[in-house]
C-alpha cells in the first residue's frame, strides 16, 4: 500500500475512534493490528488513549475472576524459610 493511502486510512480510523465513546472505540481498534492501534492511541489525547487502552486490555487480555478455578483461591500459602 502506498504511504498516502495508508495515511488516509489511519486518519479515517482516527476520526472514527474520536467519534465514539471509549468502549466502542476499543472494540473498533481491537480489530486492528498492534502497530495501527499504537499509532492511533499516540495520536489521541492522553486521557482518551488511556481509557481506550484500558477497555482493550480488559476485554481481550484479562480473565474475569469468576472464571478462575476455585483451587486458585483455596491453595495454601507457601511458607518461606
């Protein structure tokens, strides 16, 4: 892809992200490759970028506690000698 078309697509994505609330923007960005996500987040105001990044991480990388096996909570603590 030529640089001008890539820049235009990135600007379109940036406008689309800015037009959404952070949860919806995160859903939109999560479909992109990591380099494009980074480029868009760097172009946004820091507070908005952090909110969007939080939602991306929360949705795609964090397992809810309720889904962890019970043994995770019931295992005895290891003693340190």
